[in-house]
């Protein structure tokens, strides 16, 4: 895109809106006397706010149309009478960029307005980023809106904040945010303008500009229901009951958790006390061990250590009676202590010798026990070699002990099979036996009859 040479026209002299009876003017934020007065029409401001709220995921923008003037005192001011939304732009969550198609569309729309409406600046949004000018924003200002009276408006629709920026003419701080700006409307819309300013400054929630683009009435939502539809009241009551029940459940659960934590705290206290008791017990055991060691050392001294103690006491008494110098008494005490230490060390050496002898004795006993076990094994092997029959019998007995289940089972099985065979054989021999008995009885009868005939007379 190419631009020809631009000629900056000198601002025309005009009457400021706050001095014009046709307008009513209300300041947004706190405009100061150091700021260049900037007047924005209420409908233009509404349109830009609605544009900002249409998509809060990316940055949006457009251009400001109006005029740049000076008052009768030669003080410059800017009037924003209209705006054009940018189309075919490139934007992200944190950047906005005018493209060639954007400028072509803006130029085409600008030609449909009167010549006295010129571009006096631009606006864009910073969704949830705050009101400031980034590096890319400064690039747009430097290349497209760099005239002395050009302005920039930044709107944060998420935080409901907005601010105007103007050129300062200072090379070190070229552009800064103003303390505020003015919004204008027809004198017949003064109440509407005051309410709108209250909305922007957050002092009231009525007539929110996000819901009304014309006029100043906000939609009314009726939640009380009516007589023709009683189910709405029942539904609302049911929802409230469910919510209260849910809150009661949460409260009860939190109470249960708190009650569960109490026993845990008590258990922690008990565990801490037990640890302290264990530590005290261990300390007591250490002290007892040290006392026993001292008693043992003193007991090994000649006379149970009583003589050394008595010597020390006698020496102290004699020194005290004689008034001997404290230093010489201390020296004697040190000598006696050194002798005692030497005696203790000798006793410790003797004790260590006894311990080493005990260890050697344990090793000898263990070796002797191992030799006895080996001797027994050798004797058993020798018996087996010298008495082979006995060894065989021992082997058979061992085999029987290991396989007694199979032997017993086989014996029982053989007994059962033999019983069955005997029973079957007896059933087969019974007819033959009965026949033999019958023949014997018949032969006996015949013999008796013959004998009777023989004895009878002829």
C-alpha cells in the first residue's frame, strides 16, 4: 500500500462543546487542565463499547472520525463524532494489526461521510490486559496516526476500563494517557448521559451499555412468576431446597473431617509423649550403664577403692588443718587423680585380656563340639562297614519305614482279593458237597437194611 505526500491542515477555530448550549457535557474519570480536551459523542462511545464486548477472545479495533479544532483562546481540542469498525484485520489475544484490505474498506466507507468528518485517531481493545499501548500499538500510532492532535482509545471489556492517549511533543515521553475525557450528548439527553457515565465508572449496575444500544432502559427479568403458571414458583423453591441441602451436606462433611482430625491430633500427642518416655528411658539406661562401669572400676581397686577415697579425704583434712597453700593441695590432688587414672587404665587392660581369653575359650569349645560331631559320624560309618548284614537289615527297615503306606495298602488289597476268591469257591463246591453227603446217608441206610435182613430168621 502506497501513500502520497500528506499535508497537515491547520486546525480550524470552533466553539467547544462545553461552551455550546446545544450539548450537555459530562467528564469521564477526572479530566485535568493539563490534558487536551477530547469530546466523544455518547452514541459513538456506546458503539465502541458494544464492539469491544462482541468478542473478548481477540483484540478488535477501528478508526475515530470527527474534527481537530482550536478554541478562541488558541487551545486545541478534538471532537469524536463517529467511528468505523475495522474489517479484514489481523488480531490475536494480545495484538491487533491493520491490513491493506482494512484500509481499503475504511477508505471506501469514509467517502460516504461528509468531508468535515476526518480521521482523528483510532481505537482498539485489550481483553483482560489492561489499558496501555504496546510496541505494535506504538507502531500504528507512529505510522498512521502521528499528527499532533491525533488520539488513541484503548478499551478493556473484561476489566471495564478505558483510557485516551495523546501526543505530548516530548521526545522522551512522546505519548501518555490522559486523566480523563468528556462524553457529549444533546441537551435533551442529559439524564441519559449522566446515567451512562455512572455505568462506565461502575457506580451503578442499571442500564448497562452491554444490554442496551439505544436509549437507556435495561431489560427487566421477572423471576416472581404469576398465578397462571404456579409451577415456576414450585421450581424455584425446589432449586433453593436443593442448593440448601447441598450446602448442608458440605457443612456436615466439613464437620466430619474436623471430627476425624481431632483423634489424629490426640494420637499424635500420645505418640510424642511415648517418644519422650522412650528417650528418657534410654537416657536412664545409659546412666545406669555408666554407674555400673564406675562401680566395677572402683570395685577392682585395692580394698574396693575405699582406700583411695579415704586417702584423698585424709589428705584434704590434713591440708585443711595445716593451712597448706591451695595450689600445693591442688597439686597433690592432681597426683592422686593421675595415680587413680593409671590404676583404672591397668584394670581396663586386664578386663580386655579376660574378654579376649573368653572369646578364645568360646572358639575352643566350638571347635571341640565340631570334632565330637565328626567323630560320631565316623563311628557310624565304621559300624556299617564292619557289619554288612546289620547294615542290610537297617536298610530294609528304613525302606519299610519310608514305604509303609504302599506295603499296608498292598496287604489289604491281597486280603480283600483272597476273601472274594474263597467266598466264590465255596459257592461252587456247595452242590458237590451236598451230593457226597446224600450218597453217604443212602449207603448207611442200605447197610442198616442189609444187617436187619441178615439177623431175621429164614
